[in-house]
C-alpha cells in the first residue's frame, strides 16, 4: 500500500446527503421563514400611502351629506307660490296641490299637476320645483263666456258648454240664460252649447237689426232658446235648425215687430210662425 493510499484510508468519511426534491415548474418554493402579520399601525400607514383611507373618509362623508339632504327640514315645503288665478284663489290651489310638510325630494310635479287639474276652472297648470323647498304653480283658468241661471243660482259657462261653478259677484259677462227647470247645475257638467251660440248671436244681431235690447234669455227643453223684449217672448228654438234658417227667423221677427201688431208670444220655430195676442179685457155688464 502506498503512502497516498494510506492517507486516504485514514480520512473520515462524510455521509452522502440525500438529493433535494425539485420543485415542479409553476409551483413557488416554500420558504422556511414564518409569515409576519402587520400591526394595525402598519396597515394604517399603508392605507394612507395608497389612498384607501382617504377614499373611505370621502365615502362616509358623502353618505352623511346625503342623509342630511334627505332628512333636513330645510327641504320640507311650507308654502307654494301660485300665479295666474282669477276665479280661483291661492288657498284652493294650495289645498289641491297637497305638498305641505312634504320633502321636495318626494314631490313629483306631474302628480301635483294632475291633482290641481281636477278643478273645472283649470285649463292648464305647470308646476316647478326650486331648491331648497320652493314650489311654483302657474295656472291658466278657463274663461266663462256666459252665465246660466239654474234654480236661482248663476253658473259660469265656458265656450264649449262646461259648467265651471257658481259665478263670482264680479263675473264679467253680460248674457244670462235662465233655465226653466228647477234642477241645479254641478261643476264639471255641461249645458246645451247650441243655446250658448244662439244667445251670443242674437245678442249681437237683434240690437243691430231689430233695434231691441233683449231683457232676458230663457232656455226650455220644449221651446229651446227664447228671447224677451219686455213682456214679449220670442221662441227661436235652436241655432242649428234644419227646418228654418236663423236669417229667416230674424227677418220674420223684424216684420212682426214693425207692423204694429200687439202680441205677447211669437214662435219662430215652425215653417209657418205664429203669435199670440194678449187676452182682451172682458166687458163690464151694465147694471
């Protein structure tokens, strides 16, 4: 045995290490270091750095603002502004609107308009909302063109025959049609529109063509529209008469009015008109 061989045999042998298992591709290597959980202060510092804390604060502030806006009495309606009313008054429109004590965020203008439009005097209505709690109501009323007296009460009537309601004391219309029926009218109903048109036409033509100033217009289901000149009654019937034209009726009235005949009732409805004279006083017998 050579010297070199004796030296090798005298060295201590080192046990061979087992081979390390290889990690498969795509799998992270395990580390022997324990995971360190960050402290609350560390988490707060990181939130400040990356902006998450600021975003959270803004979110909470926004929620608080919305809560204030929707719950604050500043936005609760206490009164409304009404314009355009004549026959109606602001208190009536206020009651129909029904927005007192309601948050402006809960008010729908179209709903308010629908409630106000239920009144027969209202032609159009427009509702606007202004912050913080202002409600503006613009009303356009339907105009009365004639008065219709029924059961002792004057009612305002529109051009299309709609009954608005009892007339105001200052109703600016000169024509009153007296209904012979005892039944009172109700707002929202309708009267004979033909009678309205005929009364308006006669009110213009009779003074100009006959020289009379009609003292009264009367409507009856049988006679239609009648005109009075003092104690004389003239039954015109209807404006749209298929048998006798209005021009013919006015011409007949003019002829009878100028011939000196004394009469109390003239019926112009039939093709052959007729009149009635007042009853003659009976002779007093000689004793």
